[in-house]
């Protein structure tokens, strides 16, 4: 399990950070995720990748946290500015900090499912198949949702 932790902890942490925008919460939920995974490793049947399975557990831990805390998963613009950094080519298209902040403002305004697809793709670096499995949808649905969101975001930038 230590090898699994070393390989996937950063991915799970980044995913939880993208949901919570709080490093302490992300760290706590990541620990709970791996604790749950250790307890239930016998239930892992290789029907999906280990990364997908762990992210699914993490998502459930996040939902549990929201229910217990009685808060929504809305992200404030200030938190976006403080917590997000350039991490991959999607964000690198928006070359300066001001554009990155604008990008996350626009992502924040998307519906929850679309926003989660984007975060799973750009922060957790998951495949569309893995995103579909986590969201209970098809790979094609995840791919189309991401593509449409990306086009919408680019159009919004072009219109400014």
C-alpha cells in the first residue's frame, strides 16, 4: 500500500485541493481516502484503474465532508487567486497570472458537473475514461463535456 500511496497521493491531493481550495482539508481528506482504501483493498477488483478507484473514494469523502460541514462546494474568487497555479498545457494557454485568474473565474461560473470534469482533467490529470467512471458517465460524455467547456471558455476570452 505504501507504493500505491507514493504513486497516487499527489493526484488524489490535487483533486481534493481543486474541490476544496484548502490545503488542510485536502490533506485531511487525502488521508481519509487512503485509510478507506486500505480498509477496503479487498473490494478493489481491477474493473477500473487504481487512480480512478482512489479518486472515486476521494470524491465520496469530499461529499461526506460537505454534508457534515453543511457547506457548499462553491469556490470564491479570492480562493482561486490564492490556491491555483499553472499546472498543464490547458492553463498554459493563458500565459499570465491575470489570465489564469480570469480562466478560473470563468470555470467557477460553469455548472458543477462541467467544473468537476475540468478539474479532474487539468488538476488530477485523469483520462476521459477515468473521469467518466468517477462521474458515473461514459468516456464519451466526459470528453464531450470537457471539449464543450473548453470551447465555451475560449469563446468567452475571445469576446473580451
